[in-house]
C-alpha cells in the first residue's frame, strides 16, 4: 500500500457512514491538479544538480489551497498527493477557509549548503509561481524547510507577481511572519494532549511520554509538555534515541542539541534505539517525525496507552486496525498537528490586514480552535462508537462536501 491509498482508506471509513454517492466520493478523493517540475541549479562545486519538485492541489471547495513544502529524499508524487489530501481534511476539521495542497522537492537538505538551498527554492518558485498566491495556493514549512526558505519564497514570488507577503506562511517574525508560528504545531500537540488526557481522567502532569522526532514539532511539543509537568522518558532524532525513566531534562537536552546538532551523546539519559522508544511502556507515545512508522507488527508491540500523531500519516491502516482492536486510542494527525496550519491562517490574516497580533492572542485563538474541534471529534466518536480518526474525517468530509454543494459543482 502506498501513502495516498492509505489516506483514501481512512477517508473511505468515514465516507461509508455518510452514504456518499460514488461520484461524490471520486470528486472528493481525486486531486484537482498535480504539477511535477524539474529544478536545475548550479551546485557549489560547479556541477549541475537536477532535482524534482512537486505541488499537488487537492481540493479548493472551501478556499485557496494550503499546505507545506517538504524537502526530503522520500518526497514523491504519491506522498505529496497523500499529504495534500490530508491538508484538505485538516483545514476543514479546524474550520479554516482553505482547501488542501502539499508539495516539495526530492533532495537531502542536510547535504546542501545554504546557497544551494536558496538557489533550489528560488528556482522551484520560478517554475510554480503562477499556480501559487495569496488567493490561489499558500505554501508553508514542512519537514526540511523553515522560516528562511519561506522568506526566499516570498521574495522570489514578489519578483514575478509583486510584493505580497500573504503568498506564503511560516515566514520569519521580523519578515512578515507571525508570532507563535514556529512553535504552533508543538503548542497544539500539547493542547490536544491535555484535552484527551482530561477525557481519559488523567493529566499531563504525572503521565509519561515518549516522543519520536526532535525537529520543529517534536522539540516544541517536548517543551510545552515539559512545562506542564510531563515526565518525558524518551526522545529520538534521525540518529538515535535517549531514555531516562525518571524523566529527561528538556532544557538541558535543548542546550546539548544546540551545540552538537543531534541527541546522541546527551549525558542526561541512556542511549537507546528508535524501536526501543516506540515500544517503551509509556502512557503517551507521540510520533513526530516521518510518516509510515507504525506497521502491523509494531502496532502489536506498542506498549503505550495512548498515541498522539504529531507527524503526518505515521500509521498504516493495518496498524490502525490493530490499535483499534487493542483499545489504544489514537488522536489522528489531522487534528493533533493542526496547530501549525491554524497559526499559518492567522499569519495570512495578519498579512492581508497589514496588522500584527500579539502572541497571547495567537495562542488563545489557536487553543480555542483546537479545543472546539477536539470536542466535536471526541463526542462524535463516543456517540457513534467509532475511532477518533473516523470521527475527524466524518466532520471534515461533511464540511468539504457541503462547500462543493453550496458552490455548485
Ligand atoms: N506543513 C504543516 C502541516 O502539515 C503546515 C501547513 C501550513 O501551515 O500550511 O500541517
């Protein structure tokens, strides 16, 4: 099974409960537009580098397409298609006036210099500038891209279409970005953790956590959970994991990573493998790295009592069925990591208004949207005795199909 098929499987589980006609199902599943471009740049060595970039625009019934750009060696058409579809359901679930898109470039950004990354980003935008824009399609950061890349995108877009910071979100705060955007996804994961644990009659303080991934999402998730008294017993990055049953000191770990660029070698815990982390007996397991982590075997071996999907698409359908059968609740990605796109929306609104909101307002409004969407999803799951994932898709599909109906097909 490939990534897009997996996303469509989750869609279908909810669609079945909605009695959609086959034509509407096809309309909702099929991406509206897919673009693949060759991006050629001069490398620092003087050699030519050929890369392939993608942008998939999945659905625009509710508004302009919205979604990140990923720079990673596993980026391909199918992955972009799957992630674009997830953006459609994510933005609908938290009720943002957007559709869904995703894209990226197949490359290894850790092996490219800053100059090469800049040339790559600019050349990519040169190729796709006519399909993006503030009211067409608004890119944002994802794995392997950051605020600096968004700044280059804004500047490059401006060369073709004129100054318009609302053409991309996740920009640096001092360059038309928003307060709270960088930490927004992790902040949202911590809010969702508080909400779900509350429903399960538990709390963040006193619960144990394992977090897979220490990129933008994992790092901020750890920080916000730590501040609320979480006991984070394991964290990993692409190179390895560290464990400490009495809880890791996140501030210390941050200092270590700032100097060494990786978790390996951190003295505040014992070295461990990624698999040990994923199978550790914690209350809450948070995948916050690549997709496709949980297969059937791993799902059977997981000892966590609750899973919160901070990463996009970490769970294959066969693993999801195992989690459901074992009674391990899974908070789905389209809600758990929606904090990022919610604050992207606030950034876009601020850009359009030429006005700045303070951090307190951003965090307050992000929290409200997440808490409302969580409540709707959780209550529906309870009422219908379905998984939270199916409930989340159910709400999202209703909103998107309603927009199609109102707009006229
Ligand atoms: N890449 C993030 C996501 O998957 C953020 C997208 C955005 O802000 O548009 O949700």
